[in-house]
């Protein structure tokens, strides 16, 4: 293999996100490409392109629609190889499962119901100030805070906290340790309340949809939060609900049903699994960080003319092997052999450089 390197070929490509705004709706893939000054692609190339975009901004496609909603735009692109596990393999989720099992194993009721925010605090995911400090109180912490920073913080953290908690609940349900459900609590006549039935939930949804689409001209309620319009949105919703049904306001809560004896039996195993996962993450971090140092050293040696071999795939190969051979096994993980044999570097070349 030639020792020459095409500098432009290996410079990282930068995605220009200056035309995007948090909360905006982009009607289709072609318009997204236009805004990003990106080539329109198909098939596997398009999938790879979408994956690359996700390093620069978070987006989601509403079901049955071609549009894209911009949920977040990152100041710096995410690393291509993210060490965080997905789903039930996430250390965050495993922490929540273990803490929840420990808590419920000590509760003889067999049923616990809290709001999402109160579950987050009980599990140690947030402190008592979360969603309890007023905007003016938060701004008093630092004069540089604006409504945008505060709204954006809550929009981001709410999504992440909810994702972790719900994934943990689904995992525990799959293990037949719990059953859980959302409940809608309706407040009326000031201090009176009831758990909404199906028809009452339909009434709420109908009005929410009318306010969202006809008053705010949006298609996803997260856009309301991302643009800091939640106060105005709910003021409109609550007014219409009161005018039509006498509901003053409503909130959601999560009800968990569980057998306490099963929780007690599951606790020791959950604690062991968490410790194993934490140990695995430390090993993964060590191997990946060491590979980065070796790769950087190799590049320095190449630039200095000490070696004629450039590490085209060394770092990527090491990270892929860690994913396959060290991390807990996930269904969607596999080594792409073609990616590893596109170049002809040999193990002997690597060994001789660092022996």
C-alpha cells in the first residue's frame, strides 16, 4: 500500500446545521438535505447519512409522516463510537431497575403511584428543586440564564429522564416483576379529583389536538416545549376544558403494581448484575481510551516519517471488536467484516510498530 495519504479524503466532514432551529418541522427528507446542503441519497447510503446527522442534532419522524422534527442541536458533534449501551443494557437503566427493586421490596402495599417527576426524585434521578424552582428563582442563580436556556434544559432532560425510567419499567415488566400504567388525574371544583376513564381521556386528547394543530399550527407537542410555549399552550387547553367539561386542570401519574416477595427475591441478583455492568463499562472505557492513544501515537509517527503505514482502520477496528467481544451482547450488534478488510494493513505491521 502506498504511504501517501490524501489529506482531503480523511478530513472529517462537517454538517452545517446553521439553517436548523430547535422545534422546527421539516416537511420531508429532500427539504432536510437542502437545509443541510447535503446530497439526496437512497438505500444504505441514506441510512448512513441519517446516522451521521444524528451526531450533530437530534431529530424524530412522527409516525406515518415524512416530516422531521428537530429536537436538539449539539454544540459539538457526538463521537462516532458512543460507549453507552442501548435499552436494557444501559448502565443508567440498570441503576434505576436496581434502585426500584430495592425500594419496592421494602413497600408492602403491592401498589405505588407517583407522578413521573416524583418517581424521578424518589429514584435519585433529580433533586427536590427540579420543576419546583420558579423561572425567576433559576435566573437568580446566574444572570446569564434566559428563558431559552431553561426551557431547552427541561425539554432535553425530561426526554432523557422519561426514556430511562420507561425503559426500566418495561424491562421489569418483561421479567414479570411489575405491571405499570399511566393514569390521568383530573382536578375539578378546586380540590376534588378523579382518575379519568377512556371517554374523559378522549375529551382531553380532542382539545389538546385542537389547540396544538389549530391554535399553534404544530404537529408534535414536544415542539411546544422546545419553543418555550408550554404555559401559553396549557392556558388555552385548560380554558377550553373548563368551558366544555368543567375540568380545571389535569396531570399524569405512573401506577406500579408488584408482588413484594418477588421483589425481595430479585434484589440480590439485580445488585450483582449492576456490579457486573459497571465493571464491564470500566473495561470498555479503558480499552477504547488506550486504542485512541495508540492511534494518535501512530499518526504522530506517520507525520514524523517514522513509519510509512497510516492507521486507516485501526481505531475503528478496535472499537468494533470491543463492541463485539467485550460489551454485553445486543441483538443489533455485529462486526461488519467488509469494513475490516477494505484495507490491507496486517497484524504484523501493527505489532512491529508498538512492540
